[in-house]
C-alpha cells in the first residue's frame, strides 16, 4: 500500500460491471419504459423560459416533452403529441400564445387545455375535456434546473434529490447563468459518457498536464442513487484551485493551476480568480504558508467580485469540503461545482442504438445583474481543439475507444477502482433497481 492509498482500500469491496448495460440493444430498448419514463431528469434551465409562452422541447428516445412558462409564472410540461393523430406540435424552443397542430388544425392553450377541434360537431359531443387535454408531465425545479418526470406516481423531486439538494443548496446554483453551451454525438453508450465524468481516477492517465503538482487520489461516495467524488486532502473552493494541491509555493501553484484550467478547460474557475491568482506573488511574501495564501486568495476574489456586482454565497468551509468536487445526479447529469461557477454534462441515448449518445456540455457562472449572456447551444461535432477546450478533447477521445474495447472477446466486464470509483458502481446499482436486472457483481 503506497502513501496515497487510503487505508479503506484494504477492505473495500471489488465489483465487476457486466457489459449488457452498455452493449445490449434489448437493454437499450427496455430503458425507455423502465428508466426514462420513470425517472426525474433535467430538461432545461429556468433561464431558458423567462417570459410567458417561452417553451423548450426535451427529447428522450420516443418521447418529446414541451416545457412552457404559463400565464401565472409557473412551469408546466406536456407531452408533445396532438391528441387527434399524434403529430408533434412544436420543435426546438421558442415562444407561443397557443399550441397548434399543423396537420388538422387542433389547438391548445399553453396550460394544455384544448381550445379548438376543427368541425367538432362530427364527434357528437363524445370528446371529454380530459381526453382532449395534452398529456401532462410532472415538472419540478431545483438549482435553476427544470426537471421532468413522465410517471404520474413518481416521488417528489425534493425527495428524489435528497443529499444532492442538501449539500449543493449553499452554492446557490439557481443564481448562476449559462456562459457557454455545446453538444455533439459520441460513438458510445450514454452510460460510458456519464461515467467518464463521474470519477477523478482518470486524471493522471487522460490529463497528465493537470497533475503538475501532485497525483493525489480521490475519494468517491454513494449518495442514495446519486454519487460524488472529491480530492483527498483538497483545499480551496473546488474547480481549478484543487489542481494547486501539493505546490511547494502556493502563490505560484494557484496561478499556474488556474491559468491552465482557464485556458484548457474554459471552466471550473473565473476570470476574477485567475486575475487574483496572478497577483499573489506581488501581494504576498515568499514563504507564506499555504493556509494563509488560500485565505488571502479567497478574500481578494470575494472583494474583487463584489466590486463588479457578483456576491458570493456564504459557505461553511466544512460544508464545502464535504460537498466534494463533482456530483452525478442519477441518471444522466453531472455537475462540477464551485462558489460562482459550475461545469455541467448531460448524456442521453441517441435513439435505440446502444453505441451512440447525445452529449451536452455547458458552463454556468454568477454574473452582475443585467450582464448575463444568452449563448446559443452550439452543435460542435468535431472533436478537436478550437471548437472544444483541450481537456475535453482528451476526455472525448476515450469515448468511442471504450465502447469498441468492451466488445472484445477478452473483456468480461468493467472493474471500477474499489476506492476511487465507488460512484460508478453505485450508478449501476441504482440503474439495476430501475431495470430489474444486471448490476454490479461482487467478486471477493
């Protein structure tokens, strides 16, 4: 056992994850009814629906959901299917005073109530208001995200989120706004894509340039059906500050780490943090102890942000440490969080093909009121630097190779690290609960 291996590794259980969940077409088809039509999932952000009538369509396999802002300011979600012949009513996003079918002209108000059936007399009064109403979908909000659930008997969103809500509420994610948004298709199962961002074990192999000061291991935990991980002995406020751990001179460590992350990730830090870090060697004497450097850095960043109208949430250092660096919200959302920023991922099946998925990346940041950008969600299909930051191209390069490699005759299943990939094992344990089959297999 080396110096970086936690003592718990000696007794940590080891599992194999069978390949069925990644490769089986039958499994992928079953996910529609057993998982996606039963689970809470992120559809969009509230900021995409600022005005009455604004809508976003969320596509998941055979289902299309309209999330719309209604006249009383609340959000509602409807199945995007005409009650007459099933034609989809809208595509993408936009604004509407009514929802009309372009096939036969039936219409609904934004609350989902039918307002027009062409030549309705032909039905001789046998259509009830409930039969005509658009199919209702459960909707809830947390952290600025809009969640939907197609199961009318599902548990409340607050109960579903549980520890996610408790531990991330102090970061006030609902006060952050999009900084940039991009998406592409991956030649892999959606679970392969989620798992690539659900553990920190891959950093040394995939991003060696980020381990410039140390290669400390990460901890990983199950949080109900969700999961989290964070750096062992991490300091700072998450994101790029964690990369400075192990620096002999933290003034230089923070500057090097934050500049690298800003240039190569385009996320998990802010311009204010980078600017303050670059001035540390001028503001603090050589030999300043690491805790003092962090304290000075934090106070200066908060001060500079306040000057431009960005106020930090009040965060308890112990709570920040316990929250870790990364959360996987079951089934398909990942959040790397900080006090004024977040880097987020969402993976979805691309039709019924188990070898393909839709993958979205976006960053959130806290802005002065009235200065929030409104970035488009850009399709960037080519995996190369320029359209994408370096670190993400490194991550993306693994996706298809993992999917292809799992089909090898020699591959009997994934072997997650017993300490650093607990959240990955937990993901498959939760998935098995919904699917009623498969799941991690204990091997010792």
